[in-house]
């Protein structure tokens, strides 16, 4: 039971890392001009650090998902 919950959290963090990476590279668009301007400012100020952080989260979570699935089988 706890292994499945752990796997669920790992998948959630993996998806969050992918979403963060897509946000940082500019693939996520917003409807309002104000939100798009705030997102551009965040990308400009913190783009490199957020890109590295999101790639690290994706890499770590993919290894955790692989190890959890291997453990379950």
C-alpha cells in the first residue's frame, strides 16, 4: 500500500518537474498580458537556476520511478 502511495508521489513530482521545465523554456502560455509579463520576468531573472533545478528533479524522479517499479515487480 505504501509503495503505491510513494510511486504516486514520485510521479506527481516528476510531472511537476516537467511542468516547471516547460514553463522555464517558454512553452507554457498564459491568457492575460499581466501574467505573461510576470512569467517573462521570472524566466529572465531565474531562468538558468530553474532550468537546472527542474532537470535535476526530473532526473531524480525518473530514477526513483524506475526503482519503485522494479521493486514492485
